[in-house]
C-alpha cells in the first residue's frame, strides 16, 4: 500500500476534495427541481454510484454500460429539464481516468509539481470517494423523505419560467441553439462530434431537444450545420452569436465552456479584416 505520509499534502486529500466538489454540485443541481424530483435524482445518483463501485472493484465494463443506460433513461423522462443535471457532468466523477485534472481538484501549478505517482487518482482514492458520496446520498435521501410534503403546486421562479415557457424566443436562432448544444456537450460530456458517424447521433439528440421534426440524417439541416460547429461562419455574426450564448454558461458555472467560447471569440476577431477588429478592441 502506498505510504501517503510521503506524498504531497494535497495528494492525501484527493478523495475528500472530489467528494466535496461532488456534494456542492449535487446541492446546486437539486435546487432546480421539485421535491419529488429531488428524491428521484438522488436515488438515481445512488444507483449509478453503486454501479461505479462495482466497476471499481471488478473492472467489468457491464457496470459502465448500465450507468449509461440509466443516464439515458433519465434523459428520456426529463428531456430539456435535465440540462441542470447534465451541466455538472457527474459521469466524469465516476468514470474519468484523469479526474484530478478534468475536475480541477488542485491548481495546475500544484498538479504539475507532483510526481507522476502522486497525480494518479488510484483505486484506493476512488473507493474512498465512492463510499463517502454514497453515505452522503443515503443521508440526503432519508432527509428528503422525512421532509416530503408532496408537490401539489410547485413554486415556479422567474428563472424557471423563462425555461419552461412555450413562447418562442426570436433571439434564440437555430445557429445559436446549435452553438449552445455544441459547447454544452463538449464542456460537460467531452462530446464534440466532428465526424459523420458521431454527428448523426448528436443530430437525433438535438432534434429531440429542439422539438424539430426528424426524417433522415441526410435531410437534416441540423446535421449539416452541426458538422461545421463552431465555425459555421467567419464574420461578425459568429462573434455576435458567441457573445449571445456565453451568459448561459456563466449562469451554469460551466467555466470550461466559457473559456472555450472566449477563445473562439478571440480567434474569430483575428480573422476579421483589420478595420473591423477595432470594433472588438475591448473583447
């Protein structure tokens, strides 16, 4: 067994740091749902954590397949209501092999200063994290049931109203919808979809989210546009669209997406004719 007394102090805290980050994300996600939904999402997380524990102990890929199946079942039920949940990328907590760097458990300087053996989130760390989180989720479930008064008339906040309204948002063009989905999938799930085979699956997913009628991939305008994301244009319109979708990721706290959008804005500005760049000198 590894002698943790000889390791970087931050190295000893990996499991605790990850558990704390997960718990903060879990609480933030729950604030977006009704009481009965909080119970369902908590029980869902308990289930996939149990499966992750089975995978950690056996290495059997069937456990990861089941996790993905249950995640898809939840998506099928909640659809766009699951954006808050998916924005946190809980799958990374369970299955990422580079969880320390992927979830920024320590600063880049601290990570780079560690020896290769110290940077690894090993099986002992993973089991400790899973156990702590499973216990926390079990306690949360108990409290949720003890305080369950039903959801006869859930309170709808202004923020929620803007999400569930049936009125179309004229400013949310198809291009902006696709940009938003592109950066969400890339930042939260690591899915980019630049080749035709992966984009076809993403196109079907987007048709469900946007309520757009779907015939075939070949006839899908969404499919054709998504293949070009995020560089579907190379002018001021692209910069305007990027600036439009950026606040949504700021509100979600999805910093990795914000960083990618900022980098794309800078790249797009550099490709403008010299005279037009002055309009964006403060960007």
